[in-house]
């Protein structure tokens, strides 16, 4: 949504974003790259509980204020159960005339809560003017009528993520010139099972053990536990950087040799195309990835990546293969950027999202 908003603004469209504020030092209102941002203090650490409902209520009140202050043509909302059941525009307003629910996935691992989430999102699907999803498999999994949804895919900003090198950052990690850096980026949460990556590198034997380096870039509620796990492991091959601002992420990817698109093969992650995966490829990195449907949106085994099962031995073997098959992975890297050009956010916004908005504004409001 960050990138959709930035690219819409770059196309001359007035964009306001209502979002959560987790860090107390972030301003409640500011303009970022032409986008007016309104932040609501909120705890987004869990999808379950009362806090998302509080955020939804406050968020819709902020939308009300924006509608009263000016013209809002389209309200584009992330679909989640706590938005409530009545979303045929904001109930007490004449504007906005067009509402769009955007399904990124349920992001809930508990089976009972996920069932409830799907049920309510399907009710929302019938009350908003249109529903979009980031992938066909996500629409199939969540919606009872997936054929009515428009697919607006996840992508990467090609003007941010591009091939390059970053020897200074590599040196700060203690990486030698002949070492191979395998990089992972993402939220550090227990559900992501990042200890499996640590186990894969801990079990390497020579000559691989001294050459392969794992760098995990990210922060989250399980960071302390992962840090302790790394300290207890019998390996010096793992570096945890902690959290990194999104604007700095392209520089970190330039310090990687291989992108690790490790995705736990679990219901809440299996079908979602991972942001890290397309950003790795846009940066010209060969990739090792879990063979999930979401990863296969971007990864073609033997062309730009090596796909493996979600297991420690499989990832360990893939890490070893990088050092044994340098020419193969060099070819993957050469193919990487061109293989995902259709997923540049510039293309997605101009060719898919803006035409959809115009169609909804100019035509009948409901496709149901």
C-alpha cells in the first residue's frame, strides 16, 4: 500500500493514507512523497483482539473528516474483519461514492479465527463496490465468489530496487571478499520459524561452513528469542542486523549475494506472494525459495531461483549448491530482474489500479 500510494501521487492523483502509528516519535500527520499521511496511535502486534477494532473505528472517523473537508472519490481499504460489516461507503456519509476492499490475506494462524475472518470478509465483499486481491490463490482461499475480484498484484519499485554492490556494509558484517552472503529480510516473528534458517547454516560442514554467511535483516516480537538462539548455536555464520528503515532496504540487498525467500509452508503464508521475493529479483539477486504457491508467483525453478521444500536439510543442501554451482546461480542472477518486470509498481499502478479506479468511478458501482 505504501508503494501504491507513492506511485498514485507520482501520477498526479491526490492521495491520503490513514494508517496505524506504532512509534511514539512518528508525527500524527505529515506529507511523504506527495502523499498526505494521517496516523492513528495503535498497537498492531496482533490481528486478534480489540485493538484492530478500535483502529477501524478511529480510521473510519478520520475518513469521515477527510470526506467533509474535500472530495474523496475512492476509499481503498485493506480488508480485515474488524472493519465491520457495513461498508457500502461510510454509512453516515454521502461520500465517498466508491469503496474498494483489498484482500492481502487473513494473516491469522488460528483455524477458528481464520474461519470467522473469511466469513466477515465475504460479507464485506458483498457490501463494498468492488473487491481486489493480490493473487488468484488468495482470492480462491478467502472469497466464496473469487471470480468477481480484480487481481492487483504485489510488486517492487524498480526505481528503488536495482542491482549493485555495497562493500562497506559487507565489511561491517565481517564478511571476507570470497564469502557468500545469503540474505533474509522480514518481520521476526515466531510463526516465521527463522530458527530453521539458523539450523541450516549451523549444520554446514567444510568447505561450506567457513564460506557461507547468513544475514537476517528485520525486527519483531521474536527478535530477542532469535538473538538468544543464534548466540547458543555453534556457528559464527549468522548476523542479525535488527530493524532497518524501508528506505534503506535497497542498500542492504546490494550487500547480498543470494536472496533467501524462506517462507514457512503454513496456511497464513503459503498463498501470499512474498514482498521480499520480488524485491530480491528486482535487485538482480539469484534466489533460494520455499516452493510455496506464493513464491511461485515470482520464482521459476531453474530460471531465476532454486525452489526447495520447507525443511532444514533442503535449505542446507541448497546453500551448499550455491558454492558448488557458481555458474548456475550467476545465470539466475542475470535473469532475475527481467523475470519480474511486469511486477514493477509503476506498471501495476498505471496499467491495473488507475484503470480500475476510473472504471468504478465512471460505471456502475457494484460488480456483484
